[in-house]
């Protein structure tokens, strides 16, 4: 069975490609390489450089490779950037997804897995947030993804289409075998930034806010290993193939760590101390966001294997070291 992965040259997409190949699927990647890297795509996958909104291209790929299911990652993903360039985000994430969806439906694709985000919830309390919580995204990024969830909902009622939208919490870590990892330049995500600081790739790390209503005053997040995250997509694919109904599911572990705990873990696991500055809050950060994580386990049978912050950090560090060597080549 052939699966099309959009954004397969990016961080999460490249791990999805590995998981699909490991499970003996045929894989085609569609990526415009605007933020992804061709060298991150495993050579056993076919890589098509292009735009998800190019209907003729999408139709051609579906026909040529006999694509049965699609995993749609391609998107812009930096929340603060979406505040500065909202229309760019609505174009890249919403308008292009609309065109993509139309082309897929026209080409007869019936199974779609969509990469959504916890940002659809907005400001929530310290308790785990469940799928039926109010949706009140506070960023154009969150709204751009929520609109695509709604397009999927409506399209699945009008067409013979089933989908699973997975709302990611804080994805981190790298392939345990060192085949892929987060390679984005100028990354903003905490574990990536901390790993770079530990390895001397940046002068230190800024903690954005220590006066939140959380146990140690810094923000709480539900960090999920990228390999567990992509395993959930494989489970979703199997679920749809065996006739499962469309679902929208949180993808997180159900417990959180504070920024300080993450920073301490990176220092301990790496054995390297690095400078940390206490800075004002970053605009738009919710104090805490932790997944209500029961539904994905019961509906998809998802069973995470790497749910341990030390492991996530160790794999992130290991990839960061490897990336340094690659950059020096
Ligand atoms: N942080 C720092 N210093 C840094 C980087 C991050 O203190 O250098 C803090 C942030 O302020 C935040 C926490 O670490 O409190 C996590 O920040 P990230 O940037 O790693 O991740 P976010 O929680 O902001 O974003 C994640 C996903 C988004 C998603 C969002 C939903 O990456 O895609 O959760 O809440 F939209």
C-alpha cells in the first residue's frame, strides 16, 4: 500500500517516513523544501518537490503511485511568526490544505491523517485538556489548523472520506537509531534550543517567564517523543483501513514538565552546564497545556514506548551532536 506524506522532508514528516518504511509501506513524499531538507528523506521513499496546492501535481502523484492514504504535515508551524504574518499562515496552512483536500477527493483518496495542534484549545488551565474542550485558539497558527479540522469534518460528511486529526502537544526528541531529528535552523522549541545550548551552539538559554501560576512559576508542557507521535499516525492509518470512523484526538502523554525541569534534565543528561537567563514572559504562552490522553489509547490502541523525558532529551542531544558533525562537513 502506498502512502503520500506531505512535509515528509521536515522534522516530524521525516520520522513518519521512517515509521512507514519500517512497516513496509510504499512511501511518497511531497515537500516544497521551504523548511525541510532532501537529505532527511530516506532514499527508499520517492521525493517529489512541489506544492500541496498544485492540484495537477497531486492528482498525478495519486494516480502514478496508486496512493491509498495521505498523512498531511506540510505547514508553517511557528506560533509567534503566525502573529506577525497571519495571512501567510492562513494561506500556507488553510488555503493550501483546502486545495489539497479538493484534489485528493477528486483523485479518490479516502483516508487522511492530519497533523493538528494543541494550539486549537488556546488558554487552558493546569488540568489535562480533553478533545471536547472549548476551542478558542489564540494565534493565527492555531486558527489556521482549526479551520482545516473543520474543512475535514465538512468534507467527510459530503464525500466518501475518513480522517483522523491528531492534536499534537510538544513534540521533541529524535529517531532512536539516529536516522532523523529536528534540523530546523533558528529553532524556537525548548528542548531543541536547550540541546543547542548544551552543545555550545548558542550562548545559553532564556527562560520566558517565572511568574506563572504553576508549581515552579515556569510553563508546563506535555512533551511527547517524536517516535511515539509518528507511531500514533501508523495506528491511525490501521484504524482507518479497518473501517474506523473519523476522529479528532489529542496526541500527548497526559502529564507535563515545567521549563525549569526540562532545562535541568538537559543539563543532567548531557552532563553540561550552560548559562540560563530569566526573561519576561513570551507573548501568547499558555501557563500550562497537558493532554487528556485517554481517547487516543482506547480508540487507536496507541501505546507509547518512549514516554520518558530523559530518553527524549538523550535522543535530542544525540541528534544535535550528529547534526553538528554534518554541518561541519
Ligand atoms: N521556552 C523558553 N525558552 C526557549 C524556548 C521556549 O522558556 O528558548 C518556553 C516557552 O516559553 C514555553 C515552553 O518553553 O513556555 C515551550 O515552548 P516551545 O516553543 O517549545 O513550545 P510551545 O509550547 O510554545 O509550542 C508548542 C508547539 C506548537 C503548538 C503549541 C500549542 O510547538 O506547535 O505547543 O500550545 F502550537
